């Protein structure tokens, strides 16, 4: 269970989240939509715990734990995963080495032994195929000179590998061709389970044809101003956000 | 896919090799004069040419001054306060490991040099230099079978004086520079390698150097000769115990690569770098040079993580047509370390090719200078050089500087230089943190990634060791 109440956050003195409320239960898929600059990525980043994002008010509780007290790696250990809108490159750090380190760190936290190197490689190869990345991507530098779509596929591959219980996918569908979109959606659907919460941030209703959400939320000016079911996304596709902005006018 | 072992929980280790072993040493009183050199040569029972060579070098050295152009802060060194000879007690050399002082063996154990069972470095011959005298050499028989000579320099002077006399000083002349000249006068021991015509050396050759007795300067001398068509890979690793006073280290390494031969020389250096104030580290002034004849290839790879002051420019003189020189380097400076390293590639032959990849990492107050010279002579038709210098800064108080000197006297030559300076981005650490990796390890991963092109040049077991050294050296370097 994830419960967020009255979340206020700012970056470099700029107030971006202004009283955001949100909650989700295991097994649910939530979609968050909203205009550019409304605070969707900021919301995701605050959940993941980036240092220079200051929470000035409100609470975030996941698995009965106050997330705001944890550092980013501790949140990851608790099962939080963020598929970044713009994944950063780390030249020279091989994808496979990175993945193995991440998997083993999390396993260690769970009191498990490190993965068997041979099994791990086989699993990684299979997953790379599944998300449409060739084996060669495993030995390349992490996201280094990957195309936009390749980076997104790589994020999904990491999600499948790390098997997190709380996933936030920040525009993982943006910039994808139609085949990539289907691949990514298939990855996300495969990850759907009664134990997992999945939150997808998207601008496009077409993604929601493949990943049918239980709830759709509209985030405007740092707060969720409307919540509905999959139907709401279709309505937004037709009407845009203007009508909601007006009702949110003067908000927070 | 070459999968290099990952660094685990980095950074919080103290310098592990900082201890002094209790071996009764046979040591000359401090001081340097002709008499000391005569005694040194006599103690080592050297052939006469060697003594004359030393004396000639000493007289030359007395007329020389230390160059100051390397941008380092160096306290004056008192050469009369140094002892120029120290030997472990077992003078005549042990016949087997049972005869080796157990204290020495324990020292090696702590350094991770496996003398009893060479599990870790299976297939690697270890010629360990403890202070000034070689005390143990292994795998000799296998090498003998191939006709490879791998022994201490002292032994080479006894067994193969004609080879030493023929090649010593042909790459680095006696008076080449202040420290090489001093070394020529007072060198105590080192390694000697000779690979005969057409022979591929059957194993990696490895030597571990270690400074031990207090105030004993180390003056190693290494000479590697690859006859036509021969090939050899040599690994050098260094660690030193913790000290209060700066210790001088002035080695000379000469590589002779005859036509169609191949020499790969890798160094991982782990000398005590000094404390946060720079006190107690090693002064490391090394002259390393190779001559490459027709179609020969020489490759220097070095990982520098120790020393208070490092001053070192492994070079290749590309004398023969179509010869190839390579230089791959990672230098890490933290605390008050200063590194002034780089390379010289001297293109004399036609179509000679050189590649320089230099990675400098600076942390805390570390200062890292890259100084490279690429020189293309008038006869070097079609010579090519590619240089890439990357610097990574881990703090706001450290520095990185590159000084490329290019000197081209042939219009058909192509010389390319690329340089970059970067910091570890918060975004990178956040990304890794989001995947569950704690910050210290994340820093290690980013730094290792930065160095990967160079690590990939190292033999496998050394690559793992190099990453570990980097991890130890990064301790306290974050922030
Ligand atoms: N580091 C920062 N410094 C200053 N302003 C920032 C910073 N990061 C985000 N912002 C601002 O915060 C607002 C919200 O940005 P955010 O990236 O969360 O929007 P978004 O909803 O994800 O938009 P998009 O749909 O374009 O991805 C924007 O106005 C942005 O310019
Ligand atoms: Mg965004």
C-alpha cells in the first residue's frame, strides 16, 4: 500500500508539488497524465528520493514505512523502481556489470546469496531478447550512446530483472515506435501481479490501449485534480486539459 | 564478453599494506660517494665493467641538477641521508622456501603474493624483490625449457654478463636524466628478462617490489630484451609499508624490442600515498623507455594509485619502420598526492604508429598532470599518433592539467589529440542509487567505467587487482 498525503516539494526554491494526494494498492495499475511542466517527473523523482528535491510538507508511506526518511538506495531496497524519463549514461560501466551489481545489492539486502554468474548471464540474455535488445547491449556501457528507444527498452529490462514491487514508469512510452511500444507494454503487463503497484506517467492514451489502467489521474500544477477510470484517458485525448485547468484555477 | 569483476563495498578501507616487517637487515650506513659505490659493487661481486659503469654514472650525476619543469612541489631530497644498500639476512640465497625467513613469507602473505600455492596467479612466475635482494624465484624450469631467462638483475650480471653489457644503457643512456643517472650509479637489483628469437614467453612474468627497511632508497633496474619475433608480457606490482618520512624511489626500466617482437609491460602501483597532509608517502621518479625496431610493438599500461609524488613518463622510441607504441594509463591522486605522468612517443621510422590513452582521476586535494610529447622525425613518412586524455574530478579542491607537446617534422604525419574533463554527475549517482546501489559503490562504478579502456588492456588477474586498488584509494575521497 502506497499512501501520499498533501505532498509539497520544491526544487531550487521553486514550488512544484502543491498538496498532492495519491494512494495505490498492490495489484493496481495507475496512469498519471497531465500537461508539460505540471510536475509529473518531479513527483516521480521525489518518490525516488533525489537529494536536491526538498519536501516541505506532507507524507509518503509505503509498506508502513516513511519513505521520506530513506535514501534512494534504501527506497530501492524496499521495492521502489523508477523508469527514468531521461536515463543517464555511464560510459564504460557495462550494462551487465551494472545489472549484476544492482541485483546482488538487493539480494544482499534480502539476505540472499549473490546470483550465480552463469545463470545470471543466461537470464540477462533472455531478458534482453524479450525487450528487443541484442546481446551486444549487455557489454556496452550503461545507456552509453543508446538511442532514445533503446534506453526505454533498457529501463524495462531492468524492471523485469529487479522485480520491484512499486514501479513508476515516467513516460517510458515517449519516443517509441509502434513495435517498441508493444514490447514495452508487454513487459509492463508481464510485471502486473497482485503484489505489484504500477504507476505509468504518459501523455498518450494509445499506451493505455495496451496497458489498461485501473485508475487514471490528472496532475495539473503540482496536484492531482481529477481521478477516473480508463475512460478518462479517452476523454482527455479528445478534450485536452484546458477544461480541467479552469476548474483547477487558482488551485492549491 | 570480457566481464571484469565488480568492486564491492568500496572505499572504507584503510591502507592495508602499511606495516613494517621485522627482518634484521644488513645495511650500509647512509651516505653516497665513490667508496660506497665500490663497496656496493664488491658486495654484489659484480664484473668489472659494471663497477666502471657505475663510477662513470656517479661522476656524471655529481655534475647534474634535478630538473624543475615538472609542476610538482618537491621537498629537497638529502642524498647523503639515504642508505644505498640493504639485504635480508639470508645472504647466500635460499635453496627452497623452507630457508626463507618466515617473517618475509608472512609479509608476502599479507601482500597477497602466494608463494606456496600460486593459486591466484596460476601460470605466473613471481620474482619477488624484497628490499634490494631477490629472495625467491619460481617457475624457472618452465621458462628455461622455452629458453627464456627471467632472473634478478644481480643474477644476470653473474650468469649472463655479456647480455647485460650489450644492452644495458642502450635505451636509457647513463646521463639521460638526474634520476636515471643516480640509478645507474647505485642501482641494487631488479629484474632481467631475455626472450630468444621467435619465442613466445609461455607465461606472464611478474615482479613485486616492496620497500621495507627504513630510509632505504630503492633503485631498481629492469632490462627486458625481446629478440626478433619474440613476445613477452611483464607485470610489475608495487606496495610499500607506511612510513613517516618520504622515501625515494628511482627506478630505471629499459625495453629492447627487436624486429617483429612484442613487449607488453603492465604496472599496478600501490604505494603508500601519504596521509591527508601528504606526510609519509613515496617519492617516485621513474625512467621507463623502450626502443621498438622494425614492426615491433611495445605497449605500456600503468595504474598509478600510490606515491606522494609520481614523476614518470614511459616512452617508446619508434626507431624501426612500421613499429607500434602504445600507452594506457590510469592515475589517481587524492589527499595531497601529486602526479606528473605521461608518455613520450618518438617517431623515427616510416609508418610508425602510436596510441596514447590517459585517464586522470583527482580527488580531495590531488593534483594530476598529464604531460605527453609526440615527436615525429623528418624521416617518419606516414607516422600516426592518436592521443586521448580524459580527466575526472571528484572534488572542488583537486585539479587536472594536460600539457600536450607536439613536434612534427614530417608533413605526411597525422597527429590527433582529444581531451575532456568531467565530474561525476549527481544524475549518475542518483540513477545507480535508485537501482539500490549505495553511494560509495556508485562512485566506484562510475570511476571504474571511466577507466575501462585502460583496464581492458591489463591481463585478467591484474585488472581485478587494479580495480581493488582503485577502490582502496578512493577511501574518504568522496565529497
Ligand atoms: N531542477 C529544477 N530546477 C528548476 N526547475 C525545475 C527543476 N526540475 C523541474 N523544474 C520545473 O518544475 C516544473 C515541473 O517539471 P516536471 O519535469 O516535473 O514536469 P513534467 O510534468 O514531468 O513535464 P513533461 O510532461 O514535460 O515531462 C517545470 O516547470 C520545470 O521547469
Ligand atoms: Mg516529465
